[in-house]
C-alpha cells in the first residue's frame, strides 16, 4: 500500500502534486479542515441578494476569512451549475490559485462515465477549473476513472463509504465475503492508485466503517464529509480516521461554516466556526 510523505513541499522542476500540496498544508497550517463552498442564494445575507456577482463575492469573502484554517477548499459544482454560475466558479478557482496557491482545490463533482465522456469531465475539472483533485464515482469501473489517473499530478478522490443513510443500499452488498465499500477501498489502494494521488470519500456519520477503511488503505488521504450540519461527531471521526502521525484527513464542513450568520458579519462568523472546528479536530489528532 502507498505511504505518503508529510514533509513540507520542496522546490522541484516537476509540477507539485495534489498529495504534496495537501501534505505540506497539513504541516504548515496545522489543520485538517476542508471547507466546502456550496453557495445557496436563499441563505445569503440581504446585502448580497440580487447582485449579479453575489456568489463570487460571497465565496471570496469566505475564503479570505478562513484560508488560514483550511487544508483544502471544496466547491460543489452542482451549486454553481444550477444557478448558471460556472463562470463565477472559474473566477473563484482562479482567485484561490492566485492568492492561496498552497491550498488544494477539490472539485466536488462525483463524476462517473466512460471513455471519451470521462476524458471531457477530466478536462473540465483540471483544465477549465484548474482543480488539484476531483471526486469521482467508481460504479462504472476502472475505465471510468482512468482518464483522471492520466493526470499524474492531480488527485482522484473515489467515493467509498458515503455519509448519507441511503449509501448502505449498495455499499454494504456482499462482494466475496466483504461489503462493497471495503472492496472499493482495496481496489483503489492496490490497483488504481498508480500515481499515488488517490484518496477516498468516507463519511463521518459512520465512524466504525471509517476505521475499517483506514485500516485497509494505510496512510491514503480520506475526504470525510458529515460533520457540522450532518451531525457527525468530530472526536469519533478523528479517532477513526487519523493516521499514525495524526493527519491523513480532509474533514469537510460546508453549511455550518458558510451560513453561521446571514448578515454583513457573515464572513467573521464563518471564520469563528472554522477556527472552532479546526481546533476541535486538532484536539483529538494528537
């Protein structure tokens, strides 16, 4: 199984990889908090309502207020696409690369298709948006993931044990005596992780399964949604998901941070929740 070096980034001629960037920010910023960018206009403060660039303004203020607390930012593409705001998402990703180039951008797209279509999705994530990593669905097998793996410096974060209750409908199906989510974990760690840039999505709402995945994949990074608004327990999550050195996680919180307040102090309120969440994660990571 792959093991990941958590030394700070070193200058090199080749492109900095997703794992290198993530490992460096874990160390330099002492945080494993991933901040989701899920813009919901109905929850925006009144002074941004109706403005054509409201999403860009909102997300930039959130980013500026919380960047020192984050190990990654995770824009969820559906929130932008549904509002025909993909151009604002491009601007947000450009803003992150320009002002916070040390923080990985994880495009939460959960793509899953084959052949030429998957190649276009990879171009969308890595060329259009410049994401460091993208979430993908493994249900259609290796050839649906291969176009992402052809980018040797970019991360491929595969759905494994998701945080929603309905995930059990399929993820607990028996495959050769093991639940399907464990089969996926083995498959990614042992066969698909050809560039050492893979990670897995495992929900905080299922700490027992999270611990099982950690035991199967060694130090592979885990993107862990489900704390905050979804109710996952931070202590149980960290104890189940951390590596031997206390890292290995991108613990995501979106709504609890973004919508801590709905007035002109929304960014300051978001910062306080982010700080509290980061500190809670660190408390149990030692």
